[in-house]
């Protein structure tokens, strides 16, 4: 089985320079979940908030990187991992960016790419909730379940159930050097949608 690359999209030329009054106009056709994006609660929770319901302040603010490369492949990320990697830096309301470097080496949507990913244990979901984490970002496939769980018990669903947004398809987290940074990842202003592409950057203050 092979899925289309997560960042794939198609470009259509709607109007070209010849016959287009000297202009070119292109259209982009893509899933809202293509490439780096943020998932609103309604992606996983029926009746949950859509993108337009979320305060813009969620997508701009302090963030920390949690290095969990030791959980690749297929390991379980735990609350203890968070304590060791961010415990002395984390503040309530922060955004946590989980670093594995998987997407830096391979990001093609294949089964092999997905099976490299770790999963989030129940105790780390509780840790995120208890620390009021607002967004969890991933540089790996984020749909992995704990062994033996039901098909709908994915990481994204568990985080949505406790009110935490997910930001999949990150890359280059290894280039961040400061212990605390400012994440800027603004969604498009769309009404009635469950996700939005973002351009995620950090400012190292």
C-alpha cells in the first residue's frame, strides 16, 4: 500500500499571459490536511470547533521542542520523556513540538514512512492535558495507535478529546537551538472547515 505524499497538491493555470491581459492566474487543488497543517477539534470530534471558532492567539506564542528521537521506530512516547526533555522549560499553555527527524529523512506517505513513527502513550496525553499544552506538533506520522487499541483511538483523536490541537507534518525541528521559542503558524481564515494549511516558523528570541 502506498499513499500520496502528504504535501502533494496540483496547480492549474486558470489564465495565462497570452490572452490573459498580460497576467497569469493559477489555482491550487489540495486537501486541507496536505503538508504542514493544524487540525481543529471538529476533525476528530463531531460537533467540535472548526478552524474559524479558534482564537488566533493559539497559533502564535511560546513553544518548546521535545527530543524523542530515541522512540524511533515504533516506540511509545511517555510522560517521563516529556519531563526529561522539557520539564525544566515547559510553562502552562505552551506549544510542544515533538522531534524525531523522521520527516527530514523521508516524507512520502508510504507504509514504511508511517511504520517508523512512535506513538503517544496514555500517560503523555494526560501530561499534555495537565500542563495545559495548547498545540502538539509532529515531525512524524501522527495517526499511530498504541498496540491493541481500537482503530479510532489515534493520537489525534486522544488529543482532540482533551482539547489539544494537533499540528502534523513539521520538518527541520533539529535546527532550533534555543530552549524556548515563539511559534508562528497562522491558519487561513476559512469558515466551516476542520483543518487549515499553515506556514509554521519559529522565532528564536
